[in-house]
């Protein structure tokens, strides 16, 4: 049959508000499938309301004549799409849509009205839509591979009406550029003038880059300065930050040591500890003297060692040793 969890030829809505709705482990004809829409007149609505989350870990499919998929909800709602959507005309508004892979809507049409389209999943890829339309202002989050000068893209075989703005609001830099400059193509001619970015600097695991968008070409331009100037490095890899972190870890260990000592020797009441003091053995006619811990002039030592080696790609090797 068709429709691992839901089969319909009429319009239906799946809604989550102040909670989660999850589709996972459903199959039809041996293929991952949660919902099958068997009518081109039907609309499937995924509505993530206030503080709501919809997790689609199974596929969505429908008639070859196409059906409508409305992805909407509240600005605080999220939809996590982790499997394919087939044969759909998709409209997206208001919510945050997190894509487990960039091409899960491959061959579908998308009308982007508003909301946040999050393509950050640790890999660079294309959406590969059959048709793309823009009818409002939306944000897009992307992965960027500077080494190979590629990034996540919204690309399509055909373009409908493109009105509004795509704001690339977040970039996750996966690799560093081979040189100080990198140009990365993002927008096709039909959409390039409707793209902007609210970013002016971004961080890779090692470097800091300035970034700007060129509307005339559809490219993002990245640049970093000379490698002998510390400002161009991500502050997280500088020696001062690492030394500060090591000092903090050392401080935490000292706290743990002191508290361990207190827990070990100071939990019993003083009267109990003093009662374990002088003991007389009648058989041997001897007296044994004990002192409670706080009466002994001594030092208590608990040894520890922490060794960490960090090898930075295209950067220095850092070692941290605490003892």
C-alpha cells in the first residue's frame, strides 16, 4: 500500500504547538514513507505553531500530478526535514525549516514567502528544485567550503516570480581558503539581485574572514589578512584563549581537590572524631594516642595530570600540560 502512517486524497493538517510531533520508522512498499497524498487537489499542511516542532524522519510523497505542501506556523516553530519530499509544490512561510540534507526537495517546486530556510548540515549541496519563486523576505543559513569555493545553493530548472529578499543570515565555514581571497558562487541570474547578507565577518575553525556579496555577479567574496597578524585568526585558537582555558581547568581541579578533602575528613561531627582519640589496651597495658585531622600540621597532596594535543589544520600545533 501507500502511506506508511497517513494516506489521504483530501486536505489534511499536521500541527504541533508547545510540543513535538514526530514521524519515524514508517514505510510503504519497503520504502520510507510517512504520508502519501493521492490527489492534486489536496493540500498537506505542516503547521509548527508556537514553540512547536515537527520532526519528519520519514518521506512524504504523493500523486505524480503533484499535490500542495504548505510548510507554515509560528516564528518560534520548527520543522526538521530528514527525508525526501516527492512530487510536491511546496510553499514555506514564517517557520524555521531545518534541512537534514540540501536536496531532500529535489524535483519539487518551492515558493519561499518568509521564515528561515536552514541548509546548515555539515555538507555543501544544492536544493535542485524544478521551480523556485520568491514572494517575500526570508532568511537562509548555509554551509561554505572555501577550499573548493562552493556553498549551499537554492538552484532551480525554472524560476517563477522573484520578488522580495533572500538574506543569507548565517554561514558555517567548513574549510579554509587556499589563499587570502575566495569567490564563491551563490545566486543564479534570476535571483542574484534579490540576495543580500547581514554578515560582514565570519569565522572558520582557524581564521576570521571579511565577507561581502556582489549583486552583479551572484558571488560572495571572502578575504583574510596576513597569517602573521593574530587579528585574522579565530580568537578561539589564539594562545591567550587556550592558556585562559587551561588556567580555568586547573582552577576547577583545585576546587575539586579541596572539596574532596573536606568531604573525606570533615563530614563527622567533632564529638565523634574526638571519641576515637586515646585508646587503652588492658591486655598489653599500652595507651595509643590519636590526633584529629585539624590538629595535625601537615600538607595533603592529590596528584593529577592533564595532557592535551591539538593539531590545527593549516595552523600551529598546540599542546597543553597541567599537573
